């Protein structure tokens, strides 16, 4: 059984996709042992509660320094004893100590085809704004391992999504989620669960 912790910051639609794919058997041999949010108002926490998944908020606002927050975050993850940490819309720079502790065991979903529109400053809607501004006709999503860089780790899966005339960042974001993110993130978790067997 692959035990995963899912880290979230916002709406948690990727968390929901993981929950749904575990419950319909698409993701096998996997259990979500905890959900951690850096934002106490994240709807993702509500989704965890509704599904009776242990959850907690670890907010930088509750700590005097970034180092203290980073320590609390690492401890919070360790407390759940996961095999894999899944960043599902977790908009926090992962502390170096966490990468060392969980090297090769942290994955992230990013809403573009890396290496386009990734790195510092590219997160959430900003990614889709940049893609539209550039005028690309194809975008997509990437699941990758997390290393010390931002969006630089080894790629696990990518899926392309067409940009359509008249797209707004919001419309494009929704299409990328529906046609790519909610598919390849569960697929990556399933793949890792099968490799652990
Ligand atoms: C998703 O689009 C995810 O790819 C993105 O944040 C959104 C979270 O949505 N992540 C990043 O931009 C990471 N750099 P969700 O809370 O509904 O899953």
C-alpha cells in the first residue's frame, strides 16, 4: 500500500481527482494518509474533511520565521509517515531539508508543458496568462519529481491540451485541469504505487 500525503493551497480539484480515482479503483494500492494546507481557508481542507481524511493547516503566518515554518512543515509531513508526497497545487517553495529527506519521493503537478511557462513566478492562473500572451496553440500539464530547482525535476507524464480562439486564462485553466491535470496526476500516483509492489 502506497501511503501518500497531499499538500494543497487552494480549491483542491486535483486532490478531488486523486480521491475519486482511488475510490473508483483507477489508482490501486494507495491510501491518502494526510492532507496538509498552508492556507486555512483552502477549500481543499473541506474536501479532506468530507472524505474523512486526516488533515491539518500549517501556515507560515503561525511561525515567527520561515525556518520555523519549514521545520514545522517537514515535521507535519513526517508525522503522517508517507511513502510519497504529492504537491497538488501547493504554492510553497519546498524546503531543502524536505527534498533531502524525501528525495525521489515528492511529485508535483504543473499546469504547462515544462520547460515552457515554469519556474519562478509561474503558478496557477499566471501560467495560463503567460501562455495566452505568448500565443501558443498547444499547452498542457506536467507531473514531475521535485528536486532543488523550481519545476526542474525529472518528468513523469505530460499531456497536451489545445488553446482555442477566445480563451481566457480561466477558461484555459479549466480545460488544462479537465483534459490533463486530473488525468495525469492520478496516473503518476498509480504508476508509483505499481512500482512499489
Ligand atoms: C492547478 O492548476 C495546479 O496545476 C497549479 O495550481 C492549481 C491548483 O488547483 N499548480 C501550480 O501552478 C504549481 N506551480 P487545485 O487546488 O484546484 O488542484
